[in-house]
């Protein structure tokens, strides 16, 4: 049986090829990709892009933004623009590392809890509740203060704080997918737990967890820079954005010292949130903005 | 030996279960231990710092609920129009802004440049605090009829409260929008419109009322966000609240104080979630019956 030809109205943007049409339909995703891509590019090529050494001090302190120093100079005469560019080398890889670690730990633990249930489930989920009971920032502050204020410990503290949300989501998904007939039959056929989890369950968990992880990247940048702002992350000579804003609070009248590092945090987080939200549209229609379902 | 005397004084030479038992025993008697940093009982410290944060948090959440719900309703009504798309960006922007950064920028603009609002602290240095009733300066001053003091306290409150509200505005816009969209295409809404009811009345009386339970759920989350934000914002605004206390006790590893703050936050969180459950029944009588 042949399908009768229906004349399709071709819109002008559709004729321009698939890329242009994708950009037209998902402007947020494209904006997010472009901004995030630009920052990743900056992070990789910071030494080539930065006009000055981010640590080099000079006698020209508190110079307002000008052609010589796009973002001005700080209290030690360091070039704020170069420091912001170099800051990407800290914040972006650390956020990626943090989310990956939290996802691996939380995901594995949650999958095991959901698959086996019983005592394992009870133990894992109660430990997750224990972490949830604390306000995240207070727990993270205590951990970094106890271990010593370094970037590594700040990441560690935030992993401890953020793995439970992944464990919870993955556990819930594994529980619901585990009921499906094809999973039950795989188990009845005597497939190992590991095989069932990886081959049959994981693909179903992938989408929602990817959305969560992308949105969490933004949060990771916010929390990491927040800890550094409080003096619990990156230490003074390091060009870190949160620490840059903290510097700005001390030299209040020289607005450029704090404003530009903060703007960097804002644009990076916004880009990750644009991406995460667009992914949610594509992968999780239930809670997407364009469908307007239940936002959970 | 000093170390041994110290360990004995705080009961650290006893087995852990005994220590925990002692802690619980003291806790139920309202004794949270002594802060090693301020050398005063943690319960007294909390009593001193909580009102400052409470004043900030209440105003901030009220603002966030009002603005967030309004924006959410507008986005839902104008669904898929330009306004909706712009509000999506506003909502995502709200949750993307580093709180400590907007605090700094807004202080610079509204205090340092424009001088519209006072800078740091709860009152101007020359203003004496009002007599203590609730610890909330605006309320205390109003009770005592010191209107100039109340006005001053309110001016000090505006900037940090708005800064703290930014994240929750983004969150509430999103939740309200999807909650409204879920009910807006129902038959009873169409019926209300069909009988010629003006659109604002339809939205407020029929749509918003039905959407309220799902929005109220987020209030607990909004409170958690305000607590996180308070740690950062109080730091910048020199606001003598629980956020600063948490920061100082965490960085000095003042364990009794950390435990006290965590307990307080947990209790407030439970109380808020309980109130939310009660509110459900008020908003939606069907829940009360079942």
C-alpha cells in the first residue's frame, strides 16, 4: 500500500538545511552549546589567549578596564582578564570531575540498591537520607574545614554531598524498569545480575540521568565557586572565579575585580542550564518546559 | 595534663555510646553544649542569631513566592509565545546566578553608586536596636511604635532579601508554570470562560487555586535554598545571622555549634514540611477527606 503524497509546506528556515532548522527550533540548546563550547575552548587555550601572566604582579594596581587591561587590574596589579580566562581551567574540569564522580558513585550504589532491594537497599538509602538531612553547604564547609582548605578537598566534600541525589534517581528508575517483562525474562533466563543491569536496565536509566548530570554541572560550578568564595577552596594566588569575587568584596569601590569573575561563573552555569533544560525537552517530555508537564 | 583535663571535662574519655547518651540526655533538656568559639551556650547563641536570619528568610520567601508565581502564571497563559520563551530564560537565569556575586553587584550599584539603600548590617550605626520582643527588628520597632527605626530596619532588609530571592524566583516560575498548564485546559476552566467570567478572575479563582498544591510543595525546597544562600549572603552584608554563625563554626570546627545549627535547620525543615501538609488540606479539601 502506498501512502498518498501530501503536499508539505516547507518553511524558509527548513530549506536552509538541518543545522539552521535545529538552531531555529532549539535556540536555547544552541546558545548553551556555543557558550559552553567557548568556555571549554578558553580553558584549553588560556595560555595562548591570555594577554598577561595571571600571577604576574605589577606596580599598576587598580587600573580600570581599558584597552591595555580589558577587565582592569586588581590590588596586586594582576590582569583580571587573564585571571578570568585562566579561571576556566580550574572551574570547568573540576565541575566535570565532580559530577562524574558523584554520578559514578551515586549511580552504582543506587543501581545496586534498586536491583537487590532488602537490607542493601535499606542501608544505602538510609545513608543517603543522612546526607540529605544536613544542609549541603554546611556539610561541605565542615568537610573542607576538617580536611584542610584545598581545591581537592572542596571537590571531595561536594562529592560526599551530591552523590545521594544520583543514588535516589537511579534507584527509582531501576526499580520501575526492573518490573518490566523483558527484564524479568532476562532474569528468568538466568542472566547474571551485572549483565541485566548493564545490558537491559542501564539504557533506560541513561536519559534521565544525563539530564540530571547536565543540570548538576551548573550547580557544581556554583557550589565550588561558593566554597572558594568562603576561602575553603582555591587558595589566594590561584586564579579562581569564586575567590575573585571574594577579592572584589574587599576592594569594593573597584567594581571590576569582583564583577568579571562573577560574570564568568554566571555565563558558564547559564550555558550548562540551557543545555540541561533542552536535553530535558528532548529526553524527558514528562517534565519539559515545552510540554509543560510536571516539573520534578 | 591539660589535654586529659580537657578530655575529661567534655566527657571525651568515655566510650562513644556513653558520650552519645550524654549528648541526647542534655539535648532533651535544651542543653546543646557550649560553643568553643563564643564560649557561651549554643542555645543562647542560636537564640541570638536566629531572629536576624528569620527576618531575612521570611521576607525573601514572600517576595520569591509572589514574583515567581506571577511570572509562572504569565508564562503559562502566554504559552509558546515570545513572553513565555523570555520567561524561560529569566527562570534559568535566576537559578544560574551566583548568589554571592549578585550580592556584591547589587551592593555596589544600589548602595555605593546610587545610594538608594543602606549597605551592610541590620541598622544604621547611629540607630539603637528596638526593645526585644521577637528579635525581628522591623516587627519589634513597630510594636514599640518606633517607626523611624522600623523604616531603617526595613531598608537594610530589602537588598539581602531580594538577592536571596533570585534563585527561588527562577525555581517557582518553573513550578508554577507547569502546575498551571496542567489545570488550565480542564473543562471547568473552559466552563468558567464560557459563562463570560473575566480572564483575571478565571486565573486567580479557578486555575491558580487548583495549581496551588504543587506550588506549595516547593516551599520546603525554597527554604533549603535560602539557608544555603544565607551562608554566602550574610557574609557579604555583615548580617549577624545563623549563616555567619554556621560559617564561623564550620571553619573553626566548633562541633557543638555545628550540631546546633544542623539540628535547628532540620527542625525548621520538618516544621515547614508539616505546615505544607496542613496547607494541602486547607487548599484542597479532597485531601482532608481521604
